[in-house]
C-alpha cells in the first residue's frame, strides 16, 4: 500500500506497514499525537491484518 502512495508522501507522513493479512487496517491518530499511540495493539492486529500507521503532517508533536 505504501508503495502505491509514493515514496515522498509515505516519507512525509512517516507511514509504515506491519503484518501480511489479506485485509488492511489504517490507523490514524488524533491531533497532537503520533503513531506511537498504536504501539500496544499493532502487534496483535498484525497477526491477522496488514496494518498501516502514519503521522498526520500537521499533528506531529
């Protein structure tokens, strides 16, 4: 999925994918946060799904 977006956008949004399931979950955080808020659940979700996490460019602390 990240490859389809383009390297410049995925780099700017600090996007990363984890897991290799058939379905993809996209996890976005709220204003003022970052993708670290998902660190505790991504390992469990990635056992079944491909998980994409990213940082909104306007919201990185």
